[in-house]
């Protein structure tokens, strides 16, 4: 392929060094956390989840005040009323306004879910962190114990504990519920944290940092913690719906929160009686709420996981 | 490998023992006495009952007696039922639960991997989105809600599907499907991510370079490898099925073990609670062990018995 | 000599989130019967994309053929439907991949993997296929073939696995074998064995080979002709002796200079080329080697060099070879 233009001899002089740039970098480098956030934003499903969570959280406190009824107000003249202009979600068998009760229940479900996840997190991080940092011997003993604890069927234990500490016919206290739920579920978090700590203990970061003079403390802060934060965040986010599910199941078999307090699961259980007599709304509405809350946390957790996965970088 | 197997069996036994012990401790730490909750009864009757259930002996002795009984397969007498022993109730209820459990498992194993594979093969196109939405719903909507929805919208409108009860095959259809949703969803999601990873592997490229059809590549090379992680979560799946069954049985009014369990909780019938709990634990632990063994058998990279070279 | 393969002005690009990446920017070459062509270049120069492109094994989104032709046995492969390509892959054109540890299906017996293509293309019975598999293992010198045919990949060492790969690729007697860095992942001693094996098979089966590598030692040993690629383009091509004896492109010269030699002074620093290849999102306007070329002239920046034909076989693209270029003093003494 011969060029058709005229070439001046001058062009054949040596090019100056400054004109060439052997190390030219064309794209801006990307920082870690802002990039994670950017990728999360691109995930529409996860964003929907986030918005739902924010909405539900706000409404959990605001929603009970909106239409003026109290969650425990009973009105025997207005039992089992289908949703209408006054009682937007209808009333239950004791005449209580379901709209208010549902938001009240959301408050408790969210609280239990988040509390359980938080406690799992704290115990898990503590236990796992210690196991990771300590000697091999202590570590393997700790892991053995954790294994046995974890292999005990979770929900069975929860049910048993609830059974023991409550009176028949009533529900469990909040404290008992949360205690029962976190008894065995902290183990995956502990294993995760321990794995990360071990990995980073030996890894290049520590080595490299120490070689340029970083102290162990600084290494912990600047390297180990940011790298562990990601998977931990995913785990915590995903353990919330697990806890909410557990609580809902418990309520459904009568071990949930004490009346007149309520959670979404308890409301669903109450509403079950309405099913055969044509009051399906009594169970369907809390059921939808539970599903939405769990859905929201699940997609958000998924979103975090995808956003943090380096292989999915676009 | 044999060493690993022995270790697993040992762990299983230890776990069951732990459950028995914990159950025992819990049941006997209930504040007050099980009989006190009943209406006042004559002292003589009370003492007789104490004797009958061995509650007058020291706690540690009761423990070993109980342990002994369990090992022999005797779960004792129910406190509330005058006619049946715990063993009889378990024998009555378990087959029913078993049928639903197996049906649900089959549904999950048929549709789960298929859904996941379809999603992976059509990544980011509509079959993927659809499958994954179904899967997310499956893990977000608790089974009792699924059951309720089925009853409300399907059973009421389709004559052949009953709202509840037990007796014929059609009684098991809705409950199994409601129960199967969660495991199916979990399997589908895992299958999808597993397939995606496998499809990026070098050996898939090798397979394609041989000029075999896409279907063969997918089935013989991709799926075969992608299904391995799915086998390993079957343990969790089994566990979920078990727990989900109580709730489903309650909604559909099915006389299975779950129903007895819930009933016993409501009645505070302690021997029954203990018996069913321990029974469940044994089933679960055995299933987990079987899944482990199955995995070892399926993956050619792990061999149970070392072959000579 | 008729040409088994003729690539004309091939252009392959990738659609990505940030834009189009031009991985292969117009390359042309021929492969004759029983010839071995080596394609050399550093990582990212487009040689692997070319190899996979010939077989059409690239993921088609995001990759796409932007232009050019791939003529095999007189037909343009780019016009072929998928089913037609399947009949060619593994049958007339085969490929051997780089990493033997990951290129075989871990859950399938290797005997089955070897004859999978054979069964499909030549409709063999299971019995005959089994026999053929053993034959192939013997051919590639895997000991105890009758026994090993029922084993799984993880029971083989790296070198053995690569032999299995070769057996797999040869089983249908292809006309053209594309070997993408077949020995890069292997020990040096095993490397030699594998190359020997390939040479032997080539003779026996009258096969052409396209050998992709970054190792010039292998090139010297195995190939008849060499193609030097940089940033998606061919910068020089010629007979192996010509390229080694009188490289005409600065990049080729630098490549040759960076091969460590036994007679080097121990204290001499290892020569390496400064910098990194250009980002192909924004392909360079002129010569793609401009930024790293120590002999660059002003014209090189904005004008793509003309093709220089030094003789029938030796071609290059460099302004230095243009009649108007002054003889620029080059740091490494050029001629080897």
C-alpha cells in the first residue's frame, strides 16, 4: 500500500525524545470504594432493594401515626372489615386497624432482623478474629467447637429455646427470640472473618508493608480491614432476611412475639384464621410485606456481592 | 479418604448426642413442673405421675435412663396422649412428611438446575432475568406464604386441587410445590453462578475446538462440572425442607410429623417435643452425611478408596 | 505450493463498556502445505485473538469481525454458518491450547475426550473409537495407553496432559494445527519433548502448523517462516533465517536483543524494551511502535509506514526502510 502524498525529507529526521511517551497511560485509575458504589448503582435490582429498605424503615416509624388508630385499639363493632377508605388495610378479628399494625409489625421484624444480624456480626468478628490471629493450636480448637455448634440444626434449637422460656399460649420475649436466633448463626461469619485474617496475615500486603516500614497496627487498619469489609458487608446484609425469615417461621408456629405487640410473622399467623372465611387480606398483606422486606435485603446483598467481585469489573 | 469418612461419621454421632443432651437439659429447665400447669390434681395422682415418668429421680440418673432408651429406639410416652407412645406418633406422622419431602426434593432437583443452566446460557438476556426473578422470589417468599397464596388462588379456583387434608396424591401436589420453591431457588442460583464459572473455563474452549455441537458442550462438559457445587448444598437444602415442612403441614392441615411437632409445642408435651426433635436431628444429620458421601463419589478428583496406579 | 490458509486484511474488534478495542488491525499472511509459521509478539499484540479468530472460537459478543477474509481450502471461513464451522473444527483445523492443567475436562475420562471429535466427525463406533484412542496415546508416547485411557486428567502430569491435548487435536488428521503457546506452561525439558513430538507428527501427517509463541528460541527451532506482530498489526514477516539474520524492524531487533544469551557477560543488565504496548481503545495514528522506538523519526508519529518488500519472502513496515530515510544510528547495533 503506497501512500500518495509527498514526503518531505525533514520528516525523516530523528524524533525528539520528549515527543515519545513510552509509558503513556490512557485511562484514569479507579479508586476502590467509589468504584464499588458506582457498580452498585448500575444494578437496578439492588437499587430497588435499597430504596425499598429505606422506605420501609421510615414508614416503620411514621406509618403507625398516619391514620390515627393505635395498634392495640380494639373495636368490636368493626371486626374483620375488608380494606376500605377508613381502614386502608382493613381490620383484624379484634377490630384492630391492620394498616397501623402492619407498620408496627414491620418495626419489630426489622428490629429483630437487624439486631440478630448485628449480634452475629459482633460475635463472629470477635471469635473469628481471635481464631485467625492466635496460634495454630488454639485456632483449631476454636474451629472444632464452632463446627459442632454449627452442625446443630439451627431452627430446631431456636424452637426448643423458645419453647422452654415461654409460657404456653403466649409468645416469647424479644430478648429470648434474639438470643435463640443468634446462638448458632454466628458461625459462618466467624469462619469468614478468620479466613480473611489468616489470608491477610500471610499475604503480600503485610509483607510489602512491613518491608517499607509499616507497623502491624497500620497494616491492620490500612490493608486487612478494608479488604475484609467487603465480604463481611455481604454476609451481614444477607443474614438479615435469614433472621426475619426465622422469626416469621417462629411466629407462625406460635412462638413469636407476645401479644399485643406484633411482628409481621405474627400478623401472618393471626391472619391465617381468616383464610377459610374469605378474609384472605388478613394474611396476604403481612405476607406481602414480609416478602418485600426479604426481597429487598436479598437483592441488596446480591448487589453488594456482585459489586465487590473483581472479576465482574466492566 | 477413609479417615475423612470416619471423622465425618464421628462428628455426626457427636452432633446427635449434643442435640439429645441439649434437648434434655432444656426440657428439664422449664421453670416449674410440667404438671403444675395443669389444673390442680390430687397429691396421690401427682406422685404417681411423677413416678411413672421417672421425674422423682435425680436429674443425672434421668439423663442416662433417657439416653439408654434413645439408643434402643424408645422415645418414651407422650404426656398428653393417653393412647399413643411417642414412637407410635412418629411412625404415624413420618411417612406422610416423608412423601411430601421427597416430592418437593424431586421438584427442586428437576427444575432448579434447569432454571440455573438456562439463566447462565442466556446471561443478561430475558431468560436470565426471568429465571433469576423467580429464584429471588423463591428465596424471599417464605414457604408458608407461598402455601397461602397457592390455597387462595389455586385451590379455590381449581376443583381438583384440595385446600388441605390428606389421602390421595392430589393432596400432596400443592404442599410439595410450596415446599419446593425455596430449595429450587437456591439450587437455581447456585447452578447459574457455577455454570457461568464453568463456561469461562479453558476446557470448554477445548471442547468447542473439537467441533462438537453446542448441546454436547453444554450437557457433557458444562453441566457435568457445574452440578458439583449443587450436590454440596443438598445438605442445606434438606435442612430447609425439613423445617419448611412443619409450616406447610400446618397450613394445609396435613397429618405429618410436623403437625405433631407443632402440636406438642402448643401443648407443652415434653416427651413428644424431645422425641420429635431428636428424630428430626437424626434424620438431618444422616442426610448431611449421605450428601457428603455422595459428593465424594461423584467428583472423580476425590476418591473414597485409593486405586493402585 | 498451494496455500492451506490465506488470511487477508483481517480485522477483529471487541465491543466493550468503554468503547471499541481494535485487537487485530488488518493482518494478512499465508500458510502453505506442511509449513510451520510462527507468530511472535508480546502479550496483547493480538496473536491469540488471531488464532481463536481463525477457528471462530471468540465470544461473539463482544468480539466481532470488522473486516477481511480467512480463506481455507479456497473457501472464506467468515461466510460459513456455525454448523459448517463445527464440521471444520477438530476435523480440518485443530487447536492446542496453552495451559494443559485447565484445558481438559476434569470429570471426563481422557480416552473419551480424545475421541469425542472423532466419533462426531467420522461417525465411528464406540469400539473402533476406543482402539483409535489407544493408538493416539501410543502416537504421543503416553506409556501404558490401554490403562491410562480410563483415567482422569488429574492423574496425569502437565507434560502428559499436553500430550493428551495433542492427541486430541490430531485424532482426525487435520490439515492445519494452531498451537497457541503450547509449551509456555511446561518445564523446559518437557518443552523440548513436546516440540519434538509436534515436529514428528507434522511429518507423519503432512500437516501445517501455526505456532504462536513469545519464545524466540522455539521459533528458531521449529518454524519455516516468522510473523512478528505488534499492537494488532504485522510489523515484519519473513523466512526464519532472514528474520534472525537481518531483522528489518526496530521491534524485531529489540525482541532479538532481549533474548538472554549464554555468552553474555554476567554483570550485563538484561535488555528489555521500555514501556508498554499502546492502548487499543485509541489506536495510534501513525506507527504503533512510535512511543517505544528508539530509532523513531518525525514521520513515524502521524503516518502509518508503507509496506517494504525486501524480497519475495521478507516484508516489513517501517519508515526506516524507506529510501528517503537516513541511516539512523541505532543503539543496539541492529544487525545480528
